[in-house]
C-alpha cells in the first residue's frame, strides 16, 4: 500500500504541488502542504516538487492466509414471503466459479420462517444451507441481519460472499465488509475467479466509460453485490442435495435496539426487469409525444416500454422506466431499441437479452455491437411501418 509523505525540512512552501494536484487533495496550511482525503496517491506532486520534498512511500500489507478461506457463500434473500430470484442467479454464478478450483457453494437464509425455503435451495446444487429462523427476524434490521451473516462467515470462512444488489442487499453488504475490514465491489456485471482464489469483480466505472477490474488481494472474505437479471439461474434438479444447518441466534440480534412500529406493504408494481418483451425509446426521439410510437409498438407485441437515461433527464419518463446503471437491468426474450446510441452504461444492463433488435440512423452506433439485428434507418420511418404491419396481421 502506498502513501504520500512530506519532508518538512526540505519544503519551502512554494505551493507548486497544490497547483499541480488534479484532485485538489493538497491544502496549504501555515505555508506547508497538507494532504486531505481526496488524495489518490497518483504521484504527480512527487514529480512536481522542485525541492524533492514530497516522496511516495510503499508500505507492506500483511496478507491473509488464503488457504484458510474456502468456498463461495450466497446470501439467499427472502423478502415479501418469497425467495428473491436474484438469489438463484447468484447460486448459478457461484457454481460456475467454484467448479474449476474445487470450491463448494453454500447459502445463508435469515428471517422468520426462512427455514421453509431451505428445502427448495437443496435442489440447486448448494452443499450447505445455514438457517437463522426466529420471530426476532420478522422484519429487516440491518444490524440483526448483519450479525447473523457475520456469525456464519466466522463459522464457515468462505473466500467469496455474493449478495444481491437489492435494497436489502445494498444495506447489508457494506456492514458486513466493514465488520471484516475487507473490500466490497457493488453492482458487478461480471465475475471471474482466479486459481489463487482472487475474485475479479468487473463493473462499469467513471460514468460507465470503462470496465474496471477490482481485486481484493490481501483480505478475506471478498464481498460483491450483483444486480438482478445479470446472471443465469441454474436448472432446478429433481433430487435434493446438501445439508441444512440450523444456527442459533447471535446475542447481538436480541441486543438490537431497533424495533418495528408498523408495517405498511407497498402495492405490487410491474417492473421492466420482469418484462419478456421490451421496446425502448432513446435520444433519437425528437419530442415527448413521439414516445407514443414506442408505447404502441410495445402494446401490439404484448410487452412493456422503457427509455434510456436522456429521456428521464428530460422528464419524459420516470426512473423506474430507465434501463442503465442508474436505472434497471433487464433480460427479456426480445428487446427493440429505437434511437438508442448504446453507451456502455445502457448496454451493460441489457446485453444479456435473448434477441436484440436496434434501430438507429448512425451505422457506427455502439448499440450495433451488441445487437443481433441492426436496422440502419430513421426510426420515424421504421416504427410506423412495424406498427402498421402488426395491425394488419392482427386484423
């Protein structure tokens, strides 16, 4: 691990380092440079200092014994009285990662009546299912749930822990990573496991302009959250396998000061993530009224409609209709994009669709790199013809 140090005996207080820092990480205090939390240890200040008063120090970090941490643990989320589908997707990915290096896949269930879902998980290739089932876990409390999962991690020592990037998962995973003083990568779109058990966590970064590969080399376990509809769920096996391990409730759960005052269920709402057919409008639409063409085509196909981020920013649609890193991840059987450029923020959240049809005037549009059928043309000519033909076939 590297850090920047200032040799005050050499520093003249010229301020060249502060002016050169691209992150604004150097404040001049009493004529001397003072590094703040924005420092990225890039080393530009080291090269800029005319007096060589700033140096970059490399410190040795104690590495964990990776041989003591084995297998992959999936947090199987139960919410609304059902097992969240992202849990099965994570189990499917965990099995792919575990097989080449001889790891097993384990799962942990937390909640009142959570044990009722353990038997179902035995049909998906999980070697052990830890269950924390108690009325004290009848509603989600971040501290109580974290205490349960922490307890099992200390018992099983998994090398990797996968959590769904749901509202619950995004609250739980950071707390667990903090308790184990280790790393967490959020909203991963791809995962790879090296022979040395280092998990390569791949996700868009810098506004989606690059795909970052993040590795936790010196600590265990390795935490990652993954969005719904990004991975493939395994096929349910006819025969059940794997052990169910009922774990006692940690004392920290009973000590929690969080109480439930009332519960008000949220009315069920249709999500574009669950749609089998999607028609998507993008920046190529000239006015809000033109979005009706997208909606009409979706209705004729028996599907739903969505938009890319520019249309949300214009106020033409709400965020729950948006596909992208700041919206939803989708994986329909058919998706038709209309005037969508296909920036990586968008493509990364829909490129797992079975059939992708894209309409765009620009033959070099990035969306055509992931499309199965590319239509280079004006959407104002293509969409009306598609709609007309569908109406004729229905008639």
